[in-house]
C-alpha cells in the first residue's frame, strides 16, 4: 500500500492512496473444493426408502452401513476393438476447475480533496478499482457455437455423446470500477450533526457472482480456449451490483428546549433527541432475455438468450408500474434470427429508483451522572411508500414482459418499534 496526505493551507487537504490485495477465488460449494480438477457425486434414493422417483439406488448402495460406492473401473466398460465404447458411458455432468488456479487480485486507488470550515468538512474525489484473475463461473464449456441455422452444432465434447453439461471455473475474469464521490459532514456542534454523501459510479466486469447473476451469462462459448475469450468480450458489461447513483443523508439533533427547567417540567420536556436518515439510489441492473430459445445451442433454453437491441431507449416514454402499467418498451428489442445470439449486453437496464426514509425520537431520563434510561420510538420507511423491484426482464415475447409487478426484496412497508435502553 502507498498513501499520501498534503496540507494545502486554509483548511484544505489532499489525500490519495493505492493498494493491491490478493484473495482466493475458489470459495464455492464443496463440490468445487474437493480433489481438483474433477469431482464426482452420486445422488440416489431417500434416507428411508432409498427410492427417489426414477433415481433408485443401485443394489448394495443407499445406507451408511453399506458405505460410499467405489467408482466404476474404466476397464469394466464395454469395448469395441479394444477401445472403450463411449456411447455406453452413463449420462453425466462434470464440474471442472482450471488446473492453474491463481489467486485473484484487485488494485484500489483514490484521490480525495477535503475542505474544512468550522465544524463542517466537504470531501470530493475519485475512487477506482481494477480486478484481475477473477473467477469466471462458466455454466457449460460443452456449449457449441451457433451456426446461423435452426440445426444445432455438435457439442465440443461430442465424442462423449452422453456427457452433457461441463461447468468450469477459471480465474481469467476482470473488472473495472470508477466513481466520483462527494460528501458533507458536520461534527456534533450545538447539538447538531450531519453526515451525507453522493456517489456517481460505473462498474463493469465479465464475471457473475454467486446469487447475483441476472442471467444470459456464458451463452457464447465454443471450444474451451475460444469460449473463455468469447466470454471475456461478449459478457463484458455492467456489473451485477452496479448502482449508478446513490445519495445518503443522516442527521442527529439534541433538542435544546427545557434544559433550564426543573422538576416535573424538565422531566417531561427536556432530554429529547430526533434522528433521521434518507437513502436514494438508482435501480438495480437486469439482463433482458427472450422467452424462447432460437440459437440452437444445446443446453441453452428459454429465458437465457439475450435479444437483439433495436434502440437504447429501452424504457417507455412514461414508465409506470403495476400489472396495467408498462416499464420497458418491447419494441426496443427483437428476437434474433434462428441460429444466432442477440447483441444486447448483460445488465443493460436498470429497475425503478429506490428510496427510504427512517426517523426516530429518543427521550433520555438522567439519573445522577452515571445512569440514563432511554425511551426510543423508531419508524422505518416512514412515508410507507413501496420500493419496487425490477421489471419482468427475462421473458421477451410474453405479454407481461417489461411490467413491474413486485416489491424489491429486503424492503418492507412502514414499521414502528418502541424500546427502552438503560445506559450506565
């Protein structure tokens, strides 16, 4: 890490820094953390009947007392002219990892200017980050390239006809983040303090996180080396978590009224404190996908293929929410020709803006010098307004495409709670 701070006089300071960090990227489930680069798993039966639909356990397998089955000896497979008959290998999927699995890394850097006047500080500056050797969780490296016709190309590993999906993890992804930040802070003075900030940012990458993907990732593959390069370019787009603009405000005010009173009037009127917070941000990104599949790529079904972008103005002129409203303009997209993939990028659109207001009121009862009993009333989402989720974005061709029909996860309508807190 490197950093500097320079005093410019008149309450002005210029600060900056750079740092490089390494971290392990192979932190997924146990299926990817066993004997590298390949793992195997057998799922069958239930804990009681050892029968699970058509997936009944083989004879002698299914209970703990029988132990874990041994993998089948390759020499026991059927052979043709001394060579294993690949058509007789059981249907299977594979999970594989890059054999040269290097650690991921990030470069983080910033330059900030600060100006103090009285109890107030204004900050403005640039914050950036570059990520390298990030984990690309490719859903299937056995996906062929589209061939421009309705017929499907053979899979890259077509020599194994019963081998379908091969998910693959490789540290060859990258990311870039750039942001302008400005903040205003007032230290507690005369019973009043404020903290606030605004960020305008752009985050791009060609990876997708666990549980954050909005779909349409890893469709343009082909043979392994080419598939990785295709993903690095075709899937380079806005990050899953990219929020373009965000403003936050928080304030605390010790109401000065009643401090000079005595007895019951002071007990009732003094010691009040009001606190508030407000947060506003642009909506979360999403990837538009078609309801059906036209690419002919084996293993890529509906709700995964990205369409052709006709217009960058993907919202309607007056976006509205609800089942009778319309947020996205379906005419901004077109279904790709048979045997092709569309050119619409990942995370092309953003959902409705989101905001929330919280307010609390405290009453402090002082007992001697060491003891305070605090009564708290706290209201979350005080205006009781809905925070809407992203529109339906992965069903282009459906009548409900582009409609906002649900609330954003993690947000709730107004909640009020009361509490007593004893401080000593």
